[in-house]
């Protein structure tokens, strides 16, 4: 008897869970949102990847494993579930939903994935402003520091004028705000923040 068959006989629930995970294909996507834990306080977050059955979040405040979560995501809406494990810079959440709701989530994720595959800019529907102090420094993971100018900014990211073409996917600090490069344009780059800027900080006098 193989090790796999032994596991299947000893733990049918594990086998069912594995089948469920295979059925729910994960989509890598970066949606902004807010979540509420048992203390009923709201915190900002951003998705790393998501399926109709679960979502992995980048966030600052971790819930306890098993703790109930109410999550609001841009383009998805309200979701409920619980923390299933902690991951680097956040936690993974199981989504509790009816089969009909899961089908709706799957359709939404398919639309988002198709939109992103076309290379459309992220977050352009959000309000954008030009700060009164546009100068900023970009600090790369290797320690290099690059001068830049903020062309415009939203709660989720910024367009940055710079002579350096930093590769897409590079993690960097925009001032003191962590983010990653998501696109190039003539004369600069687009950076997406790892966590959205809070509304009380989002004004023309903002300093990243």
C-alpha cells in the first residue's frame, strides 16, 4: 500500500479538502480592501491570490487562526470566513459561501484575470491627485536609491517619473511606503502600494 493510499484511508477529510482545493483554481491578483476581525475594527489589506474558496492577504494586523473575518474587496464585495493560517506579511482566509456565491466569485475572478492579461493599468478608476511636494526617492531591494517625481497618486499606487527603468515585479520603497513596480510608461514607472493609503492621509500635502 502506498503512502498516498494510506493517507487517503486514514484521513478521508484530508482527501476531500485536497480535491476541493484543486477545484478552486487560485488567481494571482492585487485587489485592495478592508477587513474586520473579532475586535470589530477595520484594517486595510491587499490580496496576493484568490479562489472562490479562499484568499491570501497582505496586511499588518493578523487574526488568530480560526478567528472570524469579514472582508470587503474592490470589485468583489463582502465576504465572510475565518483565518486558516498565517503567511509572510499576512494571513490566508477560508471563504464561507454558498455554491451560488462561489460561482459568482469565480466569474468575477475570471473577468479580473482577463482584464489584467490585456495589460490594462490597475486602479485607474480611483481618484488621483498631484501632490504639492512631488519629489521622492525610490529605494530598491539591493540598496540602490533612485530620485523620482510623483506624476500622480491614488490610494493604491503612483505614477513615477524617473530615468531608471526598474523591472516589473521589483519590490521597492517609495519614500517610506512599500510597493512594487507594475508597469512601465515613457519616462517612468507605475508602482502599486503593498497596502492602500488611508483616506485621512490622501490629500495634496501627502508625503510618502
